[in-house]
C-alpha cells in the first residue's frame, strides 16, 4: 500500500510534536552522550570531536539535548573537584 507524500508529511508533523517523539530525541541524545563519554575517555578529545561533530554543532533538538548533557556533566565534574578540594582542606585542618 502506497501512502501519499502529503499524508506521510502530515503524520510526521503530528508525530514530531508528540511527547513520544520528544522522549525519542532525549533517548537518542542520552545514548549518544554515553558513547561520546566512552570515546572521550578511551581515545581523547580529538577523536570524540571528529566522531560527534554533527551532535556537537548541529541544530536539531537532540543535538541541543546532547550539548546540554555535556554542559551538565562538566558542571557536575567542577562541583566534584570543588568538593574534593574542600574535603582535602578540611582533612589538613584536622
């Protein structure tokens, strides 16, 4: 059964506005983020940037989610470093 292009486009527009599609985009972003972190840890920043160039600089929602995950992770790592520094300082004072 062949579906007309108009009907397919209308269906795609409706689906892209649904919560399920947003969940799909977020799931895609999380999966790619986890893979990005693995490549980053195993092969370094240059390899990760080459492989994930589209996700790092693209304009789709999942690219925005992907970059947001990286931003959150970087802030979390900074807070962990600050906490570790405070703990080390407290140990020296005691």
